[in-house]
C-alpha cells in the first residue's frame, strides 16, 4: 500500500475526482455509490468513512467552491473599491473558476440535482457577493449588468463556450480581457447607448 492511501485527504480528494467524472459521464441520478467505490477499488465501507451518500459528495464540491469564493470576497471587502482592486478580484475569481471547472460543468448539466441538493443558491449567493464588490448597488443598470457579465464571462469561458481547443491560458486571458474591459468601461463611465 502506498503512503498516500493512508492519507484521508488524499482518499477524499480521489473520491471527489472520481465521483465528478462519473456524474459528468453518466449523470448524477444514474451514478451510484457502489459504482464510485468500484471505480476507485474501494469497499463501500471505505467510501462511507468519507461520504455517507452521493449527496454528501456533491455537496462537498460546492462547499469547496464556496470557501474559495468567500476567501476572495473577504480579501475584496477589506480593500477600497478601486479599479485595480476590482481587476485583481476578477483575476482571482478566474483562477477559482478554472480550478473548479468539473464542478461548474456538473452544475451546468445537472440542474435537477442542484434543486434537490439546494446548492444552486450557493453559487448564486457567491456570484452576488462578488458582483457587489465590482459595482455599487445604486449604479446605473448598464454598470450593474457589466459587472454581472464580467463574472459570467469567466464562468462561460470554461463551461459553456465551445471553442477550437484553446488552452486554459488562452481561455483565461481572453475571458479576463473581456471582463476587465467591462469593469474599466464602468470606471470611465462609458455609455454606448448615448449619442
């Protein structure tokens, strides 16, 4: 037995990685704990030690994402709302999205499971908290929409965009360029609807 097999975090992470792959390939509803255990070469008892249900596994994906976004928000909330800080917030969020792509794809393709797990609200709450750091509540609608689009562009680059096989770096850079330009337009008070 390797040393990593004795590490609970390592086994837990392997379970999460395998589960998200199976959920993505077979669908959340059609994947059982038995299949996850078999794929990993674990007994069901060993799997139960870490997660009692597949709902617990799925919830752990969202908890990890939420903790990462909360850390960014706490960082942003402690600083003045300058353009530079807002741009840095977008960069940090881009890295969180990139590191949670399998979870984001799971969310996109398993909407029914999100409702059952009541985890869609976790995602929305975090996006709203991030948006609040990018734009003031009383800002014009155009500015509020730009801030929202700056965040959703980062999400869609990895989850919904169907490109020609761009690398992670190319996707990140292009999505960040769009997101940053939206926040910069707010800072410069650019209104493309005025003539």
